[in-house]
C-alpha cells in the first residue's frame, strides 16, 4: 500500500482486521479512486481517534457495536468544534456510515444507531446551466482564441471537446479519456464513466463533424486506441487546458464564473428537459446512478424558464 493513505495501526490494533477488510472492499469491490480511498481513510482515522479519547481506551470491536446515537452526535460536535464546515462534516459522517454499512453487509457487526443520527443539512445547490445561445457562442469563441495564436489545430481540438461536452452531456474527464476510434461506431458512442460504468450516448452530426475537423487538422498521426485529444507535446490533454480556454471565453462574453466546462454538461441536460426530454432518458445519458440526482434538473428547468420569461416577455418588464 505504498504511497497510499494509511491509518496508524498501532492506535487501532484491536480492530485492524476490520479496517483492512473495509479498505480491501473499497479497492476491489467499490473500485474507488486513490483520492477517494485516501479521503475515506483520513475521515475514518479522525473518527477512531475521537473514540480513543472519548472512551479513554483503544477502541475495540464491541465498542463499535455498542455506540449509541448520543455518541455519534458527540463525534459530530467535536468535528464542529474543530471548525469543519457543514459540507465537510457531512462528508466525514458519510464515511462513518459507509464503514458501518460494510461491517453490516459483511456480517461482522451491526449498529443501527448510526442511522438514527442525521447528517448536517446542506444548502441545496442547483446546477448552473448557460443559455443555448451562450453555449453556441462559447464553442465558436474558444476556437477564435486558439486560431488567433496561429494554432488552428488547437482551435479545432478545443471546439471538438466543448461540442462533445454540450452535445453529449459528458463529464470533462469522460471526454478527455476518449480514444481514437471510440466515435467510429456510427451514431452511438460508448462512454466509460465513474466507477468504470459504461453507457451509450447518441452522437449528433455536429459532434462527428467537429471531431473529424480536429483529427484532419492535428499535426500528429492519431493512432487507433490512443488518446483522441492531445496537447501540443502529444500527450493526452489535461483538463486544465480546457478550463483555461473556457476562462478566456467567460471574460470575452461576460459570462458568470459558473460558466465552466462542466456547466456545458448541465446545459445539455437542462436544454433537453426544456425541450420535453424524458427524465429517465436524461438520467441514462448523463450516467447518473440515482434518478434523484437527475431530478435536480427539474428545478433548474423551472428556474431557466422563469429567467427566459423575465428577460423576454413584455409583461414581465412592467
């Protein structure tokens, strides 16, 4: 486990097998990223360190099993005293819940008290889409910036990436992980999303055209199976390059700071919903595991329509 976050096993020697079992579960079954793995272990260590002080002894298996709701609330109070925000506290407690869920499913121990404690409530943050006109202007404008630098192929590349984000609703990591040949399957593309889950996404003619222009203009030979979008040094493109290009466009068009590459994905979903798209279909296209995540767009849609009304309807300006 070199270079990965590890707990100080000397502090938690009595429950070491439980921790190692959960860690193996995260890696082999949940297939979490290294970043997520390390974050989980950091949060778990904070929880176990709290228990050592709270119980005034090294925490054992029966301690985990016998904790009461008041004990979990004491942990949250301690984290609040540490200065954690509501979001950080909610994330920290979700780690505790995940640990206990694993212990229950593995039939190691069960403690339903953890489910009796509510996580800190977070203010609901809705996705911030941009208008259809702004989305189209963004795609053309980012190409103009690159073209001004005498890198026409870079202009075509950036246009192709943003066209995919808006035309297919991809996450930026999904777009940049595409390989040459992934779009050569007609009007459907297979996308690998979070946790290696795959989904089918329709390909609009505009997307195919944008990618074809980029491939023809690229000075390097893009081989089948290798990175589709590359940087000037020939390596797979980094998300930061796309974010910087979008940053220039925001300034030029006077768009808000929420107009990020990811906002194009939100815009894809919102504009589909506005045009009468089915929520379940949009869920599949976005690769959301839970419909409740997609349902946020119904609120965005209402806000979007109200904004259009307030800006366009003569009666709204009186």
